[in-house]
C-alpha cells in the first residue's frame, strides 16, 4: 500500500506552483488522466488542459473536491470558485 501525503502551505502563501503541483497530484491519485476524466465525467483533453494551465475550472474544481476532498479553491483559478458559488446562489 502506498500512502501519499502532501502538506499544503497556508492559504495565504499558496502559489501558482503549489496549485499546479496539486492538480498534478490529483491526476496521480486518480491513476492518470483517463481514469480522472472518466470519474469526473470530462474528456481526457480537458484534464490535460488543467495540467498544462495549472488550474481547474470552477465547476470541475467542485467535482474534484467531492471526489478527493481537496478544497476546490485550491485547484481552481484564484477567486473563480467563490464567484461561481455566489453566481449559482442567485
């Protein structure tokens, strides 16, 4: 059994590189691009785009949070999850 631990920096010091590494970590935890895409109901090309850009779109970040218990605001483009949540509440 392999146990993966990733210690997140404080949110105040969370950088774009931290976000990129976390997105890559989610892909790794899922077993690769294809398994993650299948689990979240998106295409493999979308997941590859997330890895390349280093962040996940807000609606998909919410799916990542539900599947992996990783706070959506940590993998989404900064500020986008909050904006999406407020917009969806209207």
